[in-house]
C-alpha cells in the first residue's frame, strides 16, 4: 500500500523562506568576516543561494523576482570586488 500512496506536495513558498533565511545569514556573515579568503567563499555561497531562490520563484514561489535579481547582482558585485582584492594579494 505504501507504493501507491500520494507524495506530499512541496510548498515552494516555505522552501523559499527557509532558503532565504539561510542566504540572509550567510550574507551577514560575509559582511562581517575579516578574512578575505573566507569572505570570498561566503559571497560565492550567497550568489548560489540567490540563484536558487530565483529558480524557486520560477517554480512558483510567490515572491518578487526583480527584487531577488537585484540582490543577486549586488552579491555578484561584492564577490567580484573581494575576488579582485584576493587576486591582488596573491600577486604581491
């Protein structure tokens, strides 16, 4: 009987909210991190998180896509800035 039971429907809005809390927390950590290698790694995770959030919006989560695209763009800028700083440090 277990083989034919209905699968639970995933609430993409709830998945989105949990993922957003996690991405927010990583973003806060990235802002306060003083080690630039760790900071770059955190920003990479933030960027990936925003990409996942946008994918969830595309799957039906009821949130403003343009807002999260803007957040993704800002996170990418932060990542690029930190990456440049780290690259300069390694070249020295």
